[in-house]
């Protein structure tokens, strides 16, 4: 089992609905280390850099507004880096499938996520999907000084992305 770091973001719907603690409670049984944690006021540049691969999707603008808290009237998200054996896959498993209605009902998204009557997908949290994405995202959201363990930076110009986004 590889030791991995993975980025988790507790999204604005979870902040708004008072589910921050519940999300952490559901991740805690994984017994991973938290090596970084902070409240972040998400700039447009950071949101766009985070979701850069989804730029062409029809829901991209709404997604940027969602991550920035504009859909829920919230001013921050909680960003965390979890570290430990197979952290990426195990956190994704507990998080559940992207669409709350397709997610396993015992997963975080299945239990706590929803589609609103206005058609907004509220899926509670972000979790890195694979090792390359995890390294890129961690470098985007955290400086090395903010992490309790060294996490390698991705090869894809993470420092450049970071300075652009902040
Ligand atoms: P993931 O978060 O499970 O990795 P991605 O496909 O990477 O899913 O999509 C990133 C985020 O974009 C999702 O978590 C969700 O907030 C949003 N999203 C994905 N698909 C849709 C959609 O069909 N409609 C609205 N929002 C979506
Ligand atoms: Mg994704």
C-alpha cells in the first residue's frame, strides 16, 4: 500500500447546512493523518485553476460560483490534506460517486448530498481522484510550509499555477 496525500475540500453546501463535523466524522474512521487544514476564501482564479479540466463543461460557470460560495452565501471552504496508505482511493470510496443520487447511500455524497429543486448539484466535498491530480491540487491550495509532511510537487508547473491563482 502506497502512502499518499490527497486533497479534500468541504464545499459550501456542507458549510451552509452545518455538516462540516459530520463530513469529518465520516472520514475519521479511515485513520489517515491530517497534514494540512485551513479555511480558505476561494478566489475566482483559485476556483478556475482547481477545476481547469472542466472548463469546457456547460456547468463550469455554476461550478466556479458553487466553489466560491456564491450559490450558498458562504465565505469559505475547509481545505484538508489527508495522508496515509492508499489515501486517495479510500477517501474517494467514502466520498461516493459524483452525483449524489447515484452515490452509494452509505457514502458521504449519498447520505448528505442532494440535487436542489433549482437543479444545483450539492455534493458536499471534493476529493482528489488520482495521484497526479492530488499532487497538482495540493500544490495549488497549500504551500509546503503549511503541510506537516513533505509532499512532492507535481511536474505540471504547479508553482506557476499557484502564483497565478493567488
Ligand atoms: P468529482 O468531484 O467526483 O471528481 P468531477 O467529474 O471531477 O467529479 O466534477 C467536479 C465537480 O463538478 C463535481 O464534484 C460537481 O460539483 C460538479 N459536477 C460534475 N458533474 C456535474 C453535472 O453534471 N452538473 C453539475 N455539476 C457537476
Ligand atoms: Mg474530479
